[in-house]
C-alpha cells in the first residue's frame, strides 16, 4: 500500500475550522519559543545561584546545592514533568492545589517551571566549571581590594566565568528548546503537539513531522548564529580564540 502524499494539507482547515494546519504549526512554534525562553531564563538565574553555591566555602551550602543538582539531573525529564503537573497539586493544601489545576494555561506554566529547574541543575554545573577554571588569584585579588565574598563573585568571578562558558550556555539553550517537546505529555500544544494533532486529524504523518523538523531546525539555527555572535564578543584573551564563521 503506497502512501498518499499531500503537501497542500498545510493550507486546509485544521480541526478548529478557523485556522489552517500551517497556522496551527506556527502557533505551536510560538509556544515552543515562549516556553524555551521563559524556562531558560529560570535555568540561567537559578543555575547561577546553585553553581555559585557549589563552589562556596561552607560545606553545608555545597551539600545542599549538590543534592539539588544530582536529584534533578538524574531523574528523567518526562518523569519530572508528570510530577510537577499531576503530583504537586495533590501534595499542596486543597485550595492551592485546586487553584493550580484550574489555572489558565497551566500546562505552559508547569512546563516552564519544570524545564527551568531541570536545566538549572545542568546550568549549575556549567557555571561551576567556569568558576573553577579561573585562577585562584582572582578571588584573592578581589578580597584584597576589600570586596566581600558576594561582591567578589558578582564583580570579579562571575563576569569572567560567563564569558568562558558561553559555548556551553548555547548548548544548554538548544537542549532546552528541543526539550520543550516533552511538554506534549501534559497537553501543551507546542510544535511537536501541533504536528501530532495534525497527523492524527489528517493522517498525513510525513508532511506533519517534516514541517515540524524544518521548524525546529530553523529555530535552532537562528539560536546558533545569534549565540556565535555573542561568543565572538565575549571571548576572553588567553581563554580561547573566536572561530571564524564558515
């Protein structure tokens, strides 16, 4: 039995009767971008705090941050998504749990928080690696200038560490963008969810996922080229040489 190709399916009305399948896929791509950017903002900020804590002089601070990293990094993302969406509301007081269940776009907010925390654990290791790659004299120089520990991290260590680990940050951003597809499991109609809905309603599976693949590739290539520009601007003499664009 041969497959019936139909590339014009993108311009036919989708199940809602008001949008075409192409419009639905583009809306899905929009949800993917919104989820990725919001989640990565959480990941970068929370991951920076945890990464700093991983290099703190206090043993109990390092132990707590290590626990955060190891738990979130080693539990599968899909399992975490289910825990955040289905289990957490049941563990909270009744009123708060009911509010979370009835929250408009609850799938979006859940996906953002889940992805943000998951990638924060990974970003923490990126930040820790950047901090530990710096010469020990930089911390001592900051303290010799009269800066306390927090000021030393803020004004001396973190600005250098971020510039060193920009390529790793780019990789995490790409992973975060692709991992938004896991939110399909809790009902978020991002790009993968939109492609699956198109496939189930039209039975044009190859067209649907070919379009999704193309859109994912386009989004990630835009991120890569933008971050390459950031890498060239952020390079630190002595810590690497910016690569020439091909």
